[in-house]
C-alpha cells in the first residue's frame, strides 16, 4: 500500500509544463540572439543556460525512473531510442533539404556541394560540431545550434544502465559514489568556465552534475517530498550565494531541488500535457526557424515584436505537427 501511494505521488507532477516553460526560455533567448534586431536584443538576457541544464535535471529524474520501471534493458533502450532519434533525424534531413530554398547557391550548386552530405552524415550521428553549417545558408553559420544537447542526452541514456549496475539499490556506497562523480563533474565545469572556455565546460562530463542532481532526488524521492519546502528555501539561498561567488559548487544540486520542487508543487498544472508532448519538436525546430525569419528579413522589414510573436506561433505549430504527425507514431 505504501509503495502504491508513492507511485501515485510520483506520477502526479508538472514535468510537461516545466519542459514547455524551459523550451520557451530557450526560444526567447535565441530569438534575441539570432533575429539581428536591436529592439529584441534584450531577450538575450533570457537564462538559456539554466534552462538547458534544467532539461538535464529533468532527464536525470525521469530516465532513472524509466530504467527502473523497464522490464528489460532492451525495453528501456527501445523507449529511449524512439523518443529521441526519429524526430532528431527528421530535423537533420529537413534542414539539409528545405534550407536549400534560402541558400545563396542554386539548387544544382547546393546539392552538388559535399558540405550538404557532410552535414547529413555528422549530424545524423550526433556529432554536430563536425559539420554545423550548410553551403550558402545563414551566412555559413550554425544551422541548428540547439542540437548540441542531444548528443549529451544520448550519452546520459547510455550512462544510466551503467550507473545502476555500479551504484544500484543494493550498493551501500551509491550516494557517496554519485556525490564523488558530482564533484568531479564540477571540477571540469568550473575549470573550463574560469579559463574562458564556457562552450567546452557545458559538454560532458561538465553537464553530468545536473543529471546526477535529478537522479539523486529520484533515489531519495520520499525524503525529498517530506522536506521539499525547507529544501526549496535552502536551495534558493545557496544558488544566490554561488552567483555572488561566481562559482558553481552546490548550485547544480540546488537548481535540481528547485526544478523538482516546482514539478511536485503546482498541482493545477498536473494535466498540462494532456494534448500531447510538443516540447521536443519546439526545441529541435526553433533555432533554424528563427534563422529563416532573419534571413528573409522579416525582423528587419517589419515590426520585430510582431514578427517575434509570429515566429513563436510558427514554432509551436511545427512542434504540435511534429508530435501528432510523426513523433507519436514511434512511441
């Protein structure tokens, strides 16, 4: 009976709302950066990095739960693969083909350029940094700068079975082992941030500390729920101190507490995802969509606030279509 009550409480959450909110934060930040509009530049203050790391926290919690509830490793792998890979490959293929329409090259020059096929190959295996651009598209800048997180997500998917194997329920050193991993991750993260290489700091193992934060709360879910209010207050104070000191020490685990607190507090948002999970589609399609708007001069030639709103509606529409017409079929 106690186990049943626990499972009921763990399933009543706001993760669907949180993911949409995080995707919106990322969209707004990228809109400010990619629109090339001085009037929208203030949007770059949107906390994109915190939102991305919060996605990793949610993943740590939900993927640990997914693995524990899966009947086998094969079942777990199939679920994880079907959730990420089909839509990911779709956006890579669509970008490579449809963005030929906004390329400065002719169709013959574009599809005759080896860079197109390098883009398809490297991006299809999640190595976006090897071929981030397409010929004559967006001034040869990155086509979809949001996709770098997906290779990290895939690495997390592979890491969870290994973590459970090494630090499973029956391992009395599990908490200690995960905390050691947490601080090793932080050393990497802080070192590259302090040496001016923030882009490297966000890669693995730097981002692992956020994923571990989500996992640790999952492993101690009952205690977290019991003390969540006091933990939330401590987390807010600690994050504020870390910001003042310009160092990430306890803030990743504390941001994990804040995210999970929101997930298990605002009960009126529990059914937010009843019409579908559009977050992934919004996330993977928003970056090239904003760049297309900018390339067509829509932000420059029309009211940038209005076009920003239109761009948001288009991105939401693409996310909804991606879910209903494509993603859902694989799940």
